[in-house]
């Protein structure tokens, strides 16, 4: 053996170095993908080669930077082993992969990271074992970029030049992925509103690079500050306190964490009604209410985006899918429902019984016009369901603030609840699920529906209290998003559907949550008033008879032609649904106004 090794030193060197240089990055790619899907089933072969090309480029860049092949290979394997595992959990928790904008949400993610149950599937364990074996195998390589004497400086020059060239090649490769010609040539999937499908079809790494295209927001066609002013001119000026009616109702808005009615996804039977009060409202059995389904732009997470759409009247349809305006774009004062009501004499209060830094709310709320903010430290010994402050405790806080406010000062209260936050698989002494779904053994679904029942009872408690209040009061209630696929997949199963192959209509139903506007004064009862979260604030103002800003007047008019506008789809007055890009001719004025609101000077 030694004789053979000494006879073929170049062959041995190639086997120890050149072969691993080629094959090990390929192994990294397939292991990385196998965390969440089988690339041979979901990805075309040419697209697999695009991903492999990226992995090879990255490996050579590491080689020039670190000078040792062993560590460049190990670093790459360790990086993709860790990132792949993180992506596996992110995908299971929110039904969407890691995206470029998630870097802004790291703080929020870490604050709730301990609330999830971390389990590993058999395939995931095998992938981790594969990575460990690969890292061990990488110890055999011995290629180093080094030299002695005069070659020492030359080698450093070669390394710097090589690192620069391969960094430029990576940038060029990323730019190539952003070209429409590349997407057409390779048959790539570029529908950003379904990032999970994009990740599976294009590869997790390549999809991530493609998404970088949307980090910046382009100006809409024809945008200028003057154009925005011209569009708004027919809709009046800013409403003033003098124009407001003598009596302004209190407005209490409840954005309820993960509240939804999974019945929109398909029929199923339970041992009892899991939201009898809200079902009664949706059927029109409660006077002085407007109700229907609210179409939102997020699923399983990114709560702050529904909040952003509701409070500002802007839409995620014109912003990158997965971006979080609270953390990326909202850096100065921005017109909102809160700032408008404050200008009319309202006391504006925001409350959320969790960390103040979540989604940067402690920074954002003052910029949106809130006078006061209450977070978890302001809730003294509250009732908890599982490990979160209950809805009932949130509503007790609202009642406390209402009863302590100055006489004659109307209250605008925006409350984001926390009770129903995932996960839905753990057991707790203070939570005893009582809803059971026939034909399903899913504990997560039973637990989730049991939480919905508690929320249903709690919101009835709040409306019962204000039924007897002396002051006119409006309560607006809606969910921020539906839970992840892991919770509702059993409903699809019961209806003979596959969650990975849904129709466009079924996909749209994943973004519907119940909402209602309830008043203790007389309004016309209305059911089936489906809308989207960007229009809801204007709708409540119109219902309450409160003067609106020019932008809000514009939104009310626009909603007559397009009652639903979300990042997922747009629906016209005839009920026809399509990608927003297909109707931008009718929405370009809206895009101009929104761009001016967020990015204009």
C-alpha cells in the first residue's frame, strides 16, 4: 500500500483534494434540501445545477478567504447544516421558509423561540447524521494556499485576487437570477406570494438569492409627490376636530392573535360549537353589527403586517412578500388611524400583553400617533391561558382604561392579544381543551379550536360590558392570520384535499379570518361584508360617522371596485380573483399614494 501511495502521489493528492472540492459542495446542496423536501421530486435538473453552481462558487470563495480547503469545506457544511435546521423549524412553525427580510425579525423570533416544541422527524435526523459524516470526511483534505519566502506575499496576492473574483462571480450570479430572461430560460418559479413553493422548485438557496431582488421597493409608474397630491385632490383635505360630530364614540379594536375559523377550509364536525357567539354574529343574529371575512396578507406569522395594513390603510400587495414594514420602512411619523383620531380629540392607546420590542412596536406606535402604550410589564398578575396573558385579562385592562379616562374624551384603543399564540401541542395545567374534531386525532387542531372557544367567550364578555355603558362605543374584532399548516392539515384530509396541491380558491381561503364591527348604538346590521385589512379602518370610520382624511375617502371609493386587495390576490366587485400584478392599471394610483406615504419626503 505504501509503495502504491509513493508511486502515485499526484493521484492521491487529486483524490484527497480535487474530488472533495467537486463532490462535497454537491453533497451539501442535497443534504440542505433534504431537510424539507426531495429535490429530485420538486426541482428540475437544470435548476439543481444552478444551485450546485452556487455551492461550488461559495466553497472556492471560502478557500481563497481562509486559505485551507479543509476549513472552507467544513465551514460550508456547518453553515448549511445549521441554517438548514433553522429553516426546517421556521417552515414548520409558520409554513414559510427563511426569507431575506427575516434578518429584521431576529429579535422578535428570539423572544418567542422558547414557546415552540422542537421535534425532529426521521428524515431530519438522517440529514443531520449525513452532515456530521460529511464534516468528518472533510478532514482528509490537505490543500493549503500558502508559501514561504517571496511566495508568501504572492500567495496572499493570489488569495485576495481570487476572493475578489469569486465574490464578483457570486454577485453576478445573483444578478442573473433577478433577470426575467433567466427565469424563463430555466423555467423557474418566481411567485413570491407562495415562498414555500418557490423554495421547493428553485432550491432554498437560489430562491433566497432571487428574493433579494425585492429588498428595495421600486417607485410606481408615474410617481411624484405632485402626482400623489393630484390623485387625492378630489377626495377633500384633512378632517379637523371642528368637522367632527359633537359626540364621538369610543373605538376599541381587538386584533386577536391567530384567531380564525378553519371551517372556511372545509367541512368538519366537532362535539360542540367552538365559536357560538361569533358564528351568531356572522349569521346576522346580533343587532347593530357588520360582519364578514377579512382577507389578510400573511399566514402563520408576521402579525405586524396585518396590523400595519389595518392602521395605515396601506397594503402589502405593493411591498415585498415577507417584508415587515414596521422594521424595514417605518422610521418616521406616518399617517394612521391613530394619528387621525388623535387629531379629532381622541385619547389614543395601544396595548399588547407581551414584550414591547416585538416587531419594534415600542418604536413604531409613537410614530403612528399613539399617546400611550401598555406592554406585558403593565399587566399586574393577569390571568394566563397556557403561558400567555388571556384575552379576558386583556379586556379587563381595556375596561380599566375606559373607566379611568377623562369624562368627555373619546377613547381609541388598539389591543393586540397574545392568548392564542402557537404552539398548540404542549400540555398545561391551566388549559383543558374541550373541543374534539370527529374523525381526526390531531391534538394541535383540538387545542387550537378550544382556544378559539375561549376567545369567543371572552369577546362576548367585552361586548356584554359595553352593552350597558353610558357612552357610545364601537368594538372592532378580527384575527391577524390563520395558524400554520400543521394545525389545519387534518381539515384538508377530512375533505379529501392535499395541502401541498391546493386550488387557487383553496389557497385564498388560507388568508381569511372572521371580523365584526359591533356597536352599542344603532347601525344597520350587515353580514357577508367581506373586505381586506387595508380597508377596514376606513370602513369603521364611515360606520361611526367620523370625518375621514382624503386618503381614507380614496380607499372607500377604491374598495367599491376592488373590495379585496392583499399580497396574495386582488378581487374585483364582480368577485373575480387574480394576481395583483394583473390589475395594476387599476391600482397604480393606490401604489403612488402608498409609496408617497411610506417613502416620500
